[in-house]
C-alpha cells in the first residue's frame, strides 16, 4: 500500500487553492482535456480546475479495484412474501436480486469481466491509513462498471461516494452532478488524502435511493497515525487519543442495511417500485440475517483476497448460499480483551443496536472523536446505540470474565426494535442480530478486521 512520494490530487485541507479559475488558452485546454480522458476512461469533459497533477495521480496503480454490477444473494425463504420473495428468477440457492460492488483487485481482464452478475452484499469492506504529511501517500480506488447482466436495458452509470469524507475535492466526490460517473465498460480512479480517522461508509451516488438500497453500499474506515506506537498497553487505536483511551485488541465492523423485497423483485422483473410504499422486510448485519450472521467468513481481506481460478468468490465453508455475502458478524474474543465495534447504517430506518449484558464506551461518532474543543473527554457508556441513516459510531467494550461451563460464554448483539431483530420469521431472532463469544483464552490474534482469530 505504499507508493513513491508525489504531489497528490486530493489535498483535503487545501482543495480550495487547487480549484483555480485561471484562464487557459486553447492549446492548454486540449492538453487538460486529454488528461481528463486518461483519468476517467469515460469522458473528455474537463473543468478549468483539472491539472496534470490530478491526471498523473489518478492513473497510477490503484490500491483497490472495485467493479459495479448486478447479482444474487440469499435471504431465508421464510417468511415467504409472494410473489416478491423468494424471487422465482433466482438461481439456486439464492433468493434475491441485487446491485453491488466486487473486489477485482489483481484479476486479469478476462477474470474481471467474468465477475458480471456476481455482485456481493454488503460491498467489500476496506480500510486506509491516515495521511501522513511526513510520508505523503494517497489512497486510490479504481472503479469499473461491468454492466447489468439481468437488465441490459438499464445502462446506469456508477460512482463511489465516500460518505462523510471531509473536504473532498468535487472531482473525486462521486456525486454525479458535480463529478464524474462511470458508464458501462469504463473506469475511473478516485484519489484520497484521508486526514481524519474513524468509521465511514461508501455507496454509489447515481440513482442513490435505488442503488443504495439494492446493495451498492459498504463500510470503510481510516486508521490513525498513532497506530503502531505503544500507548496505554495498546498498539492499535481508533483515534489519535494521545493516552491510549481508544486502544483495542480486536475490531469488528457492523454494517447495517435493509431489503424491501418488492423493490428487488421489481428491478429483476422490469417493474418500477413505488418508493413511497417502502418497508424493510429484512434487516441485515454485514449483508446477512441471523443466524447466518454467525456463519464463517468468506474472503474479507480486501488486500489479500482469496478467490477461485476464475476470480469468483469462494463460499464460506458449509454455506454455498452465502457465496456473495462473505462478511460474518460473529465476535470472538478472550476475557479481558478490549474489543472495538465499528457501526455504520445505510438503511433507511433508525436502528437501536444493543449489547445485552455488556456495556460499551462510545469513543467516536461520524468519524469524530468524543473530545471537546478543550480536550475534555465526552465519551460515554451505554448498552444501546440509536443509529440513524447515514450515521456511524465507534465503541469499545471490555470482554467480561469467562464463567463457563462451556468453552465460551454467549452474549447477544442485536437490534432492540423487535421487527428488525426477527424479520417476523418463526423461531425468534432472524434479522440484525449476532453473538459475542467470550473465551477464557486461546483466541488467536486477528489477521484483519472481523477475523475470528480461531
């Protein structure tokens, strides 16, 4: 993830100075237009503020390469909601049509093109290091649009909007009326200087109500510069706290989304959903509903993906139906561990996520540390987080002592809104719920976020 030092494109703190209105002659304009075409692969449109430095930064090798397309996912067949769920067009063992992103980093052109109609939900989680002025490195995400296999009549462009990213220059914001959208078959590279640690989310901003709900959403977070230092007995932190108060031993992301089955069915069957009729039939945690939320991970390390020879995802062990829902929400930890939870909500309803029997300390909200202007600690303890659409929270809990008699003690992490935690399915829980399992010891160190460590 390191690159030679250069003048980056996305200097968040100085972007007003980069967006100049200097006049240019015709020759200069044609030079810039050619640079824009190389950057976007989609258009020769150029604003007067686009400079060769932007083009040079954007066409360099990306850290991550994502593809937008359609696909299928699995939701429990009960409760049945005919004719919308299960969808009779869904190939076995799947039930629900989606739009989404796939991680195609490192794939050949042939492998990449073969991922059309193989989107995942939620979109690949990824993380970046905070920008270091002493070692200036940009983070670049390339996006390609593979098109929709089931709906070739739709030729929607796609973007990547980093929700909550501070002072992003418009060219890389992903809002299609003020920046560049990616048509089918083309590419665009986003360049970021992530200056503010914390938890964010990203999504397509074209037809954003539809594309967000259909699954073009994911979680992204920024690691602080303080990481790697030994402060307060920790070397991993959520923020640059200076005292180790946001240090942790393990971290788990909890991405909240929803499925209104009628809208997914309508997109698959060439119908138009009436969005004023919206209701959440299924509430998802990391793209699954309980008990699938505690099933094993698929390939979730974005920088070291595990795929088959065709570049396709490999289903979690014993769960072929979860092939395109690779993110588990199970929290495994040892007694006494400091466990970081990163919550982000890109559903359309407020949620109330609760750690039953364990209190968590909220240390950040919307990628902002809970500190006053004078440094006063404003963090607080709670068992329930009320998370509105588009909001994120960072929380830490201390795993309680192991009581036994089994190998681990189980605590529930669930949505207190009853209709969100069971999806009206028989047998109790079936929605935004997972488990926290506390062992006496023996859970190995994590290799990456959401890794079980066992």
